[in-house]
C-alpha cells in the first residue's frame, strides 16, 4: 500500500471525484496529510476491531461477525464525497483535516454482526446497549416495512430507496487516552447478501443504471420475503417442539396411570 496519497492513481479508480475536488476547493495537501495520518493509526484500529468482534461473538444469537478497518483510499473517497454535505452542515468554510476527520467519518472501524432470524435482533440490541456507550442508532428500512419495534424504542428510522436494511450503532470507547468511534451494523443473513451486492454496485457506479436499479429492487423484495419465510419456519419449528413435548408428557402421564392401575389390580 502506498505510504503517500497518489492523486493521479486515485482519479484513475475514481474519475468522477475530480469534479468534487475542484467544486469544493479540496486541498490535495490536506488529503495527503489525512492519508498519512490514517496509515499511522490503522494497525491500532485493526486491534480494536478484533476486540469488538470477539465480544460480539459471545452472544448466542449472533451467527457470524465480520470486521474491517476502512481502506485508506476509500477513506479519501468518502472525505471527498462528504465534503459538500459537511459544508451544508457547518458552512462553506468547512474543510476536512487531520484534526477532525476521525470525528466526522464514523465508520473507520466497521463491524457487522449477522443473525439468522429477524426476531433475534432485539436481544442483540440489548446486548450492545449493555456493553458499550452507544451514541447513535439508526434503523435503515425499506418503505412499507414494519417499524413499530424501532418506534417503541425511540430509534431513528431512515427509509432507503435502495431497500437497504440494517440497524447501525455508533459506539464510543477509550482504549487509550484518545477516543475511538466504531460502527456496528446488525442485520440478518439475507440482508447481508443483498447489502453486499448493493454496496458493490454503488461503489462501481456514480449512479446505478436503471436496469440494475430495478433488478436490485426485485432482489431486495426476494431477500425480504426470504427473511419472513425464515421467521415463519422458525416459529413453526418452535411450535412443533412445544407440541412434541406436550404429547410426550401426556403419554408419560398415561403410562404412569396404567402402571398404577395394574398395580392396584394385582393388589386386589
């Protein structure tokens, strides 16, 4: 990995960012300084990402955990892309710098906690709240989704046109004297499959072509239906187990009653 930011090489990979750099008067020197600074702390962030992942893996309802520390080039791409948004928020004088990028880019450490059934989310939610200081929670949903569970808990809801679903937590902790912010994404195994494909396409295109967008939406509906089917199968499985236990108990009670009757008859 290059130890210095290479603007020409970067623009070959992200040619559409050239206009953003010019339009927002972004200093290449500032980008170079951020790139170099992030390389210095990246190994420490890797350690923190693994530490968070290890804790999440102790939860019985979490199927698997993935972690990553942001790629330095992806960081620069996001800084360029988010500059206009931050100028709207803070004013036209805002500039990303070594001093503020760790506060403004909250997914330098990204963790994904994947579970199988939708109804398992609530226990994972409570576990995260009880384990870390959570400074922000956002539920990403598709229009038409049932949002009652999020509303009852006072969680911010964002409707995504893409159909992307995932609950995002920003956690804050101090492994050293310096504060670290990490993002934990909690989603089902079917939401993960859709999210990976959606993410890959959005980083490959400045704007997703209509033919891809329509098929992505169809895929999203299929993934949502798969989630509902999985939950139904899980519920049926639990009900069948309960019925089986009740049936075995009834049989056992009848067997015990028959043995008692036989014993009484022999006594007579």
